[in-house]
C-alpha cells in the first residue's frame, strides 16, 4: 500500500478516536463560594461556579481519569432574597480560564465590595503565562468592584490587591498585598481613588484577617495576635479581646438548601442550547444513571413541561427493570446510586 494512503488511513483513524473518546452524556458541577448574609439576614451573597462537560471514556480516562470536554463554564456573583426566593445576578465573570480562584465578598449596609483572581495572583500570571487570553482577562477583571445594592451602580478600582473590605460609610476600602516575605495592608479612599500603605506585616501566613471596627479604625490579625489600627495614624495596638472576623458567613450547605429549587436554566445552563437530545435519549440517561445527579436533575427540569404521569411512571418502571437485569455488585451499586434519582422523579410525579 502506498505511503500516502497509509498516512490518510492513519489520520482518519486518529480523527475517529478523538471524536469518540467522550461519553454521550455530561456531568454538571455546581459550586458555591464566599457565602455571606446581609446584616438583617434577608439576603445572601455568594459566588457561583457552574460547569458542564463530557467525561472521557476508554483509554482517554487514563492515567488519572482524563480531562472533561467542557461545553459550558460560568462564574457569577449573585444575591438571593430569602423571603421572596428571588435570585439576582450582580456580576457575570463569564468563562474564566483558570480553575483555582481566589474570591472575596465584603458587605456593609447597602454596599458590597468583591474581587476575583487566579489563586497564584494576577502578577504571577502576568510574569509566567504567555497565553494572551489570561492577559485579556486580567485587564478586564483585575482589582475590586463596589456595587450600591439599591441603585445597582457598579464601580471598579484597578490594583494588585486582594481581600477588600469596605468601610461602614462605604467610602473606604482596606485590602491586602503580598510579596514573598510580607503581607501589606493598604487603604483606598474611594472618592479620591487614592491608595496608601497602612502596615507591613512579617507573617508566614498567606492571609491575615481584616475587619472594620468603625470608619476610623480596623482590626487585623498577625501571627495569631489581634490588633486595632487607626487608618489615619497607622498606629497599631495589641488587643486582648477576641474578635470574630467571620460574623456574616453562612455554611455552604445552607445556600445549597435555599437555592435548591432554582433550575439550571435560571443559573444560565439551558440543556436545549448546550446539550441537545431527543426526549427518549434524555429518558435513557435518567434510567441508566448516565452523568451525575445534577445532570439528571437538569434533564427533568428541561423536560418538565413535556413529562406527564405516564412518562414519570415509565421512568420508574424502566429503572426497576434495568436494576433487575444487573447482577451481583452491579445490581447493588445501581440500587444505591439510583435512590436520589428515583426521589427526584417521584417529586415530579407528586
């Protein structure tokens, strides 16, 4: 056989392998970060990370499980009205091209300050990455944002700091900077857009807790000791009183429960746009437990208007038949893993 024919067959073979190395279903991951409540406990603020991807199959899974083919990825900052169960998107960061993220939220009265950056920091990315997309993302998102929760007006302040904390009057921000040996506490005057160094701290920790006491002074921790410092004089005084730096945080499990009825479509992931299948193919994914629970939940949400009692009873019936067709540990595994999915179907049936 001629060399060019062999080469052509080889290319065709490679293309076939590449096109068939992913499963015909997706896995949806939903993650909440930096969850904080308002002072009156009426609202919750948080970062939400949503990603959907096709898992690898066959040899593509080795040696460490393989890399998913991402079909949807989004990072956004939200608020959730607990009484009215209303979700509001404060800011959409889109598809951030890094996985390990450092995010922060600070609340004071009607003001929220927030920031997001790669875990290694924007400065490290700029020095060590040649990917132009990272540079574009930095120019777009580097710094802090402030938002008036009543007027929804948004402002951005560009700098290299992180962990911003807004003052009670909404006119000042304290934040951190870090080099190889020191942590620095900086002050930003919002009206003047002026920054100045407050304190240089020698600390092995990558982070020190910050909190405003009032509009004139702050609390911070260094080497497991707590200090009060006046922002106008930079005088730091060691204090013995225990300060709670996390009074407005709430557990991740609470926000998961509060937002459990919000559909993936309302989070921004519409299966009809990103993962199209016909009704029977979707039902088979549910019956065979393809993907993860989030995916099967998204399928049920997507089909909810087209599913009737007969469809739902059919799903449960076919799940039982599929379980009965399995043997030994496969049957036991399916029985255990199908409980949550069956419960979802029964919810729609009721």
